[in-house]
C-alpha cells in the first residue's frame, strides 16, 4: 500500500520510483497485522509496561535478562577477588583468590554468552505483540519475527555482546596469570630473589 500510494502521487523527477521503493523498504515490515473490533488493548497508566502485557515471548526475554544479571553479579565477584589478589599477593599466598577470580570470570563468560544466545533466539522466533499502528494511531496485533517487530536490536543487547568480548580478553589474562603462579608459587620466587650471602672479611 505504501509503494502504490507513493507511485500514484505522480511526482516528477527521474528518481521518484527509486525513492518510493526506499520509502516502502523503510516502513514496510514482514509480519501479519490484525485489528480487534472491540475491547481495550491496554489500560491507562504508566508508559513503561512489563513485556508480558505487550508480547507473548516475555519468558524467553526474561531468561536472557536473568542470564545477563547473573553474569554481571558474578563479574563483580571476580573483580573483587582480582583486586584482593593485586593488593595482598606480596604479603601472603593469594593463589586461591586468583583461582576464585578466574572461576567467577569464567562463569560470567558463560552467563553472558547464554544471555546473548537467548536474546538472539528470541529475535529470530515468531511472536505476537500489541503495537500502535503509525497510520491509524490505533492498537494492532502483529505476528511475525520478533526482530522484525522490534526493528533491530537494542542498546542492552549491544552492551551484552561488548561485555562478553571484553570479558573474553580479561579471562585470558587472568588465566595466564594463574598459569604463571602455578609455575612460580608464592614463597619460592621470593627466596630466589634474595641475594646470596657473601663472604665477610675482618
């Protein structure tokens, strides 16, 4: 309908047909739209609503969010362990704390990857959502790919991907330090660093 209305406008210029195709591609979405003849789409109130009031895939999106939160909290634990290791490793054996940091970062790595995968799966899955039609300004129920309905991803989705990539580098460095400490345990390197006693002449 968008393309037919645009082409029927009879505008001049050689690029009119091409611009109509661009306009149609920008506003057209590959999903099914249906209008309810009666009833209330959603009641008055807050502008921000729980997803289960708008779409039927709230469970899958909730799993992605839960994985992300667990990954964030575990990363904080790993960061605390890493800071304790850095500040106290000269005074005592902190190898177990470093192992704890590596384990926390590894678990967070898995959780962020699971969050990424869960949301990516939801993006490609079919769902039904209630939206506002831009032409009629009325509520409409649309069924199709969640990614098409959402018209792309979100900032939080990008943050999860970036965090996972950054955590991959951090985890690699922490594991490298763990391997180094295994080859150079606490106490041994300090003894080797002490100077050998020299002969003293009277």
